[in-house]
C-alpha cells in the first residue's frame, strides 16, 4: 500500500500518524526491506530552498516526516493534509520501546564519544530487550565514511539511528543507506543529546504550541537566537508567498494527499 503524502514546497511530506509510521517500521524490519526515514522542520525546509545538495539528500528518503508543528500548520494553511507531527525523537523512542519487546538490533551513529556512551548505557538500562549491535561517534572524516559504513553493515542491525547535524546525516544516508543492508535508517539529529541528558527537551505544552524552538533558544540564547530568527522569518515568508500565489490562482489548492 502506498504511503499518502502532501506536497509542501516541493517536498512529499508523509501524511501519516505516529502509529502509521511505526507500522511502516515494523513492516520494513519483518520483510528486511529498506526504509530510509527523513524529517523536516521549518528550518530544514528553508535550507532546502538554499541548498540543492541538501534538498537532493532529503528527497532520497523513502519517508519524509513532519518533525515540527510549524510544518503541520503550514500544510493546513495551504490546504494540504498532514494529520499530526511525527517528531524524529518521538519516533526513535517508539522504535526503542517496540524493540524492547521484539528484540530489535540497533546501531547508534553520531554525537561526541561521551554522549554516545551515555546513550548506549541509557538504552541498555531502559530498554534491556534492545540489542545494541554497535555504535560509532559522529566525528569522522569523509575518508573514514566507507570504514564506518562497513562497520554498520557488519553489525547487521535492524535499525540505524544516525544522530548528526544537517546536512551531514542526510548526506551520509544518501550515500550509504542502500549499501548497509539495514531495514530502517532514521536520522535523529540532536536526539542523542536529549537521551543522554545533556539537553533538556521542551515540556509537552511548549511542543503543542509549536514553541520547542523557543525553549531551545532559552537554553542556549547566544548560540541559537539568530539562527531561529532568520529561519523562522524565512519560513513565514515562504508560507505567505505560497498562500498569495495560491489565492491568485498561480498555484492550485491541493485536494488532498497523494500516494507515493
């Protein structure tokens, strides 16, 4: 069965719920079929307009999920249907919970060595049924990529969790996912920092209001305020521009999600 998608700025965002996404994960693992998962938030959609390479890397994913509430709201404003946010970190936790019961093999790639060690320890403590098939930090060079990919393939995991910043993680998955023979590859960004306890995630209320980005700025204002101000403003301009073009008939309003 085809996964329904809604086009948002030329990106086929999956019109699925968390339960739908987990069903696709379970199916991929049971059939050993490849499922490369990408996520987009407002900042990434903006940066995809600026970088053809990042755009191509994200679009190489089999499933692109709405990681931010701003993406869901923008889709609704423009007449597209995305039922809910499926955040990358929440999907990761669902995978670990399911793996705890099913004995899934997981490979953790990314973050600094100390953070990675804490993540592996946390998974083994909180999800003892999950088999940590291997791990590797994210600070490797382009020349070392092939060696890292070989390590992953040799570990025979069911799930690869890749916690590196954009566009490095998208580039790695685009180059190597088809050669790894891993049923599910999921780019989780900074989720390892949260799982390791180094970064505090926004409370549920902030998340529901679409203010998770503001909570992050609150924690690291000097480093993040300018980045979020720039990308959030650019995303708002993108949405308003698309809405104006749509209202004046240059872009048709979508009737509903299409199949991929």
